[in-house]
């Protein structure tokens, strides 16, 4: 596994911009939602852009695709949860399940050694 430091910094910057956008648009007092969205966005973006697997290129491509798809699903879901002022419980359960499914999928792809 090889990590690209520049892309990690870019992922962190994008997650920071997502944090800032939600901070200005959503309730700034709801730090659980803001920090949770930022952390999940950073994890998914970092996995999608900065991690490569030179020894198994197919595995790397599949992990990047799965991470990108989950990012493109979770971000609009978080926007909808913020727009409809959903509770923190809904946010935690929804994003927690999505993150667990993503982690299980990435683990299964990594174990396949393609």
C-alpha cells in the first residue's frame, strides 16, 4: 500500500470546505453533525484519492470506486439530513451503517487479492 501525501492534504482541504459549508448553512452549535460529516468525508476522500496498491492494481481501483460511490451517497444524504433538521440519532445511525458497510466492502476487496 502506498499513500500519496499531496492527495491526503487535498482530501483534508475538501473535508474542511465541507465543514465550513455545513457550519455556515446548518446549526453551528451542532458539532456532532459537523465533525462527523467532516471526518467521514475525509476518510472516504482519502481512500478514494490517496491510497494505491502497486502490488495489486485491481484491488486499488475497486477500493477507489467503492470509496467514491460511498462519498457520493453519503454527502447528499448529509445535505438532506441537514435540510430537514434530522436528529443526531438519525445522523449517527445512517452514517455509522454506511461507514460499516463501506469498511466491510473494502476489507472484502482487500482480502480478495486480485
